[in-house]
C-alpha cells in the first residue's frame, strides 16, 4: 500500500522533531488520529479520538524506541 503524503512527510522529519511533537499532548493526540487515518487504519484512527491519552503515551514510547508510531499505525 502506498503511504500518504502526511505519513511520508512525518516519517521524513528528524527524530528530535518527531519526539517534540509526541511530547506535546495536543500535537501527540492529533498526530495519533491523523497518522492512523492517513495510513488507512480507520478503526484505530477513530478509536484514537476517545482514547487519545492512551494512544499519546503509547506513541510517545514508540517514537522514543523506534522513531515513529508503530502500534496500530
């Protein structure tokens, strides 16, 4: 499956910028929704709306460890 422009742009950012975006709660939550929807994971993107705090923490950990969100993305 071809990646969207958002996913390619986000993955092309330097690791430190992705980490800063993941640390800030609002941008981390917003990225959790948009990144999953742009990757074609509709259910995970919709679930990120009410469970944004959980996705934010998981994404923060995965960005620190692997450089990008990897769970349900």
